């Protein structure tokens, strides 16, 4: 029986060493993964920042834009890495406060750090990379005994409401759960600040969900093994299902169930919720993993084989994600073509392209795109233009909306091969620049 329980038991000296030094190992693993991603991009692509959300913040933040122009936007990769490691540091402090077991903490953070959702979030400029730092800092300051520190909690609390209404809703739930779990009365003042701050920003145009910044796919965005932008391992999903069946029997973990009816339904509305959902999945997966291998199995060899298969499966998901991470960065051809638009077109030029290129156009071309994935103002019209095959409809719409430049990628050539692409043979259109698989076409508003 001792041999059976020895994998994650007290009599395993290697596992005990990992538990005692888990801060070093988790930080070390997180540091390796987060620094490897820009290193891989350095050798395989021409941009260090991954993900379209990074370029949304670059194009919407005056501070980030100033830093990018003063140095290089590539230098900004250090920001999400610092945010990721800082969040881990604060999380360990939070764990000590709430007294979670070392074994559970180790497997929870191991699964989370190795998840593509974590690697994506902290290898790019994302709202979640900032939000969770502010949220954990708020909880930690509220737990302090000195009143002055609890007052300081207002600062990260307000900052955490700056992104979208969904994040503010999560912060409210965090505070309520903390109050119930720790049996401490939470001041209505904190909840009032969240509601007022997020309410003001909502009326100023803050969305319920920030994004989306890529074309959403429910299954791939959840399970990274299917080629999604982030997500979690298929094996983590299986372990989380085991954990969910176990958790409801444990009163100490009942609070985790409060997030299930919030995060899972909202994920099917917007896959932008994948990172908080991946944290919840990693939590239940850690519960399932620990309980699965604390049990006595009739066949000890099968137990060991299952253990290593699960570890290898999760590791495979991590490595396969890192192998394709360069696909989520803008290529040199894309950057060169958009930079050409910046230097060779009028400042007020509106660019027609696929909605997913909106933030790349704003960042590198310094021009406005006609449509974006998160602003549906021109979505139907943009779709109508790109799918149009009638030149007598196509040209009047371009003229009415003062569209004079068309940006085309390789993917668009394939996607709209039977759409607007065939109309570019008209004499009113002229290829004015191309680089690699990217082209810039000019439209003359008047016939020559």
C-alpha cells in the first residue's frame, strides 16, 4: 500500500522536495516558458509580441504608444512577463493567507502555468494580465490587519474596473466569496466603489466584454490541442471533470462552484473569458489530480503509468502550443506592407480589409480600418463589400464611404477568391504596393 501511495505521498523524497521548494520551481518554470516564447518568436518570426490584443492596446494606449516610439514596441514584451511573475508572487502570498494545502497549490499552479491560456496571457498585452494582478493585490491588502493597508486596497480595486464590465463583475464575486469563506464582513464601501467606477466607465463606452480580437471558435479556443489561440489541455479538461465530481462533497471548496454558472455560460457568449475559465479548470483539475493519485489502486503499476501519461499529455499540449506560437505574431511582410501605407497615403485614409486586421492597421499603418471584430458599426457593410461580385454595387459603396485603399492578405485572397478579388481587374483599381503575400490596392473615386 505504501508503494501504491508513494507517487504523491509523504514517503516520496523527490515529491516532498518539490513541495517544500515549490515557489522556486513554479517561478522557474513560469520564467522559462514566458521567456522562451519571445525567444522562439525571435528566431521564427519578426515580432516578439503575440496576439492581436497586444496591438489593440498599442493602438489605444498613449503611454504604450509613446514607449514603443521612444524605444521599440518589441521592448514591451517585458511588461506581460513582469505582470505574470508578479501575479504568481502575489498569489503565493494569497495562498499563505487562506491556508491552501501545499500539495493542492503545487498542482494547481503547475497546471495553470503550463496551460496555453497562461502562456498567451503573459506573453502578450492583455486585459487579463493587468486585471488579475490588481484583483489579487486588492484581496491581499484587504486581508491586512492594519487599517491603512486596507484603505490602500481602493487603488488596485479601481484600476481593476478599467477593462470591461465582466471583469468588474468577477471582482465583486471575489470579494463576496472572500467575505463568506473567511467569515469576515466586507465593507459595502468596496462594492460601492466597484459599481460606481464600472458604471461611470460603462456610460463612457466601456463594453461588457473587451474584444473579441480574433475570430472566435468555441472548441479550439477552449481546448488548445485543436489549434486555438490559447485554452487548456484536453487532459486538464478530463481531470477537471473528475475534480468537479469530487469537489461538491467538500465543504471547504464549495465556493469554486459559484464560478461555474458564471464562467461557462458566458464563455459561449464570448471566448474572451477563456483565461478566468482556464483558472477554474486548472483548479478543478488539480483537485481531481490529487484525489485520483491519493487513492489506493488495486494495480500500482497502472497507477504509475496513468500518472506519467497525464503528465506527458499536459507537457505535450504545452510544447505543441509553443511550437506554433509564432503563428500568432504579425509577419515581417505584414508589418512592411502596413508601414508602407503609413508613409505613402494621406493621414485621413480609411482602409478596407478583413475586420481581424483592424488593430494591425491602426498600429503599423497609423490609419483607421473600416471595420473591426469588436465594433459592429460597419460589420454588415464590410462583409457585403468583401463578398461582393457586382462592380456596379461595389464602386458606389466605396465612393459613399470614401474608401480609397484596400489591404489584402494571403488569407483574404483565398477567402474572397470568388468575392471582391475578381473586381480588382477593373480599371478603377490599381496595385500600388506588394510585399510577400500582402498587397495594397488604390481605388480611384473618379474614372480616368
